[in-house]
């Protein structure tokens, strides 16, 4: 895949991730859209293949971070937030054990 195709794919992936992560939060959706577009526009004239690969890596890391680490919070009260994790963030956890077994 050529670099132009990789850049376009990353651009689309970032916008899709933005829509999933900030679902129903118009302010965050708009801020993320503006930031993604600004970053791509500011590097539009980059010609160095090495620098382009570096920027693609940074963009991929940002997409991964958004997808795996961001949880929405909704203000329910003055000092209360309700967390709304996406299904892909929920993982199986080992049940808590009150009486741990000793290793031998």
C-alpha cells in the first residue's frame, strides 16, 4: 500500500474512532474533528517518506489510545459523573478472593 493510501486510511480510521469514542457528545466530537483535520492539514506538504512514516505511526498510536483508554463521563449531579464504558473496553476480570491461597 502506498503512503498516500496509508495516510487516507489513517485519516478515515481516526474519524471513525472519534465517532465511536465520543458518541452523543457533540462538543467532544467537534473538537476532535477539528484537531484531526488541523493536524493533517499542517502536515499536508510533508514529502520526506521517513517523516511521513513517523507521522503515520503517531496517528496510529493516537487512534489506539483513543480506542482503548477513553471512557465517556456524564455529569449527573453537581459532583457526580456517570461513566459510560464502551463494550470493547470491558474485559473479563479475575474474581476477587477474600482468602488468597499461599504460594508454596
